[in-house]
C-alpha cells in the first residue's frame, strides 16, 4: 500500500499544474496600474517600462481627441498593456468645461482613471456640441457652474458610475483644482499647445499619432 501511495504521489508530481499554467499564460495588463505623480499627473502602466511617454492633453481640444482615438489600439491596447510604454497624463486645462472634465476624471483615480479618460474623449464631439448651448446662471458660484455644465453636457451621466464620490464632491476638491491649475501653468512653460509629448524626458516632435508612433518604436516600444 505504501508503494502504491508513493507511486501516486510521484505521478501527481509529474503532472502539470493547471492553475499554475493558467496563471503563467495570463500576461499582466498594465493599463490597470495607475499611480499619482509628484507633479500632479497620473502614470498609467508599468513603472519600469523602457519607454516613458508624457501626454499633455485637453478634453476640449479636438486634436487631442483625434490623437487619443487614433492611438488607442496600438498605444494603450498593446504597448501599455504589455508593459513596453508607460503613459503619464498631464491634463492641461484650457477653459471651464475642460477643468470640469479633468476634475471628474481625476476623481475616478486610480482604478477607473483610464476608462474615464477614454470615455470623455470617445464622447468629445457630443460634449462640445452640448456645451455650445450652455448658458451659465448669473451670480452662481464657480462650483455650481461646473456642476451645471457637467449635467448639461452629459459628463455627469457619463462619469458618475466610474467615480468614487458624487459629482458635487469631486468638483469641490479645491486642492485638486489648484493642482490642475499649477500643472497647466507649468505645462505651458514647456509646450506651445495640445496635444504635446515627451519621450523619456525629451520633447517629441509632431502632435498626432502618425508622428509619435515611429518615435516610440525608435525608443524601444516594440
């Protein structure tokens, strides 16, 4: 009987572990790794990625929308997912709607920051179209104006399910608002417009995905 159990144990030891093999075959999705950065931005991806991309983007900038949508399949769904590139988002606000969107997206951090960021750009044309008909209430406090424009443009409906707090609480975060303003002021000391990019600490040329992709690949994002 002892010999029989020993034989069974040896046989089991030689069998592949289904659980171990399954886990080994599941590559980590680095898009779900989000961390705040000292300068106020958020990094998405592997902190040890060989290529570090900084994106200066605005939610009311149509060219930024084109970049985010054009680049998603390769940049986010491949390069970042596999850990070849990390992306640091530095929201560079241009107006009240932009500030509202940025504060709400940041309120989704860390777990839902990237989905919220992508959702705003996916709906950008509709948001901007609705914003054109927004009439601010006279004498309303800035926070109330931001909440109103969020409702009018659909940002509230779009983002509330991804937020950890109610929209009014997100928009009342004075510390984060000041951080965004400071981040924007620092950005425009380095860039002339959005979108703009840095690769491994150096300015990239061009303002679209067609220009940026070959620069990322040359830096090692294969």
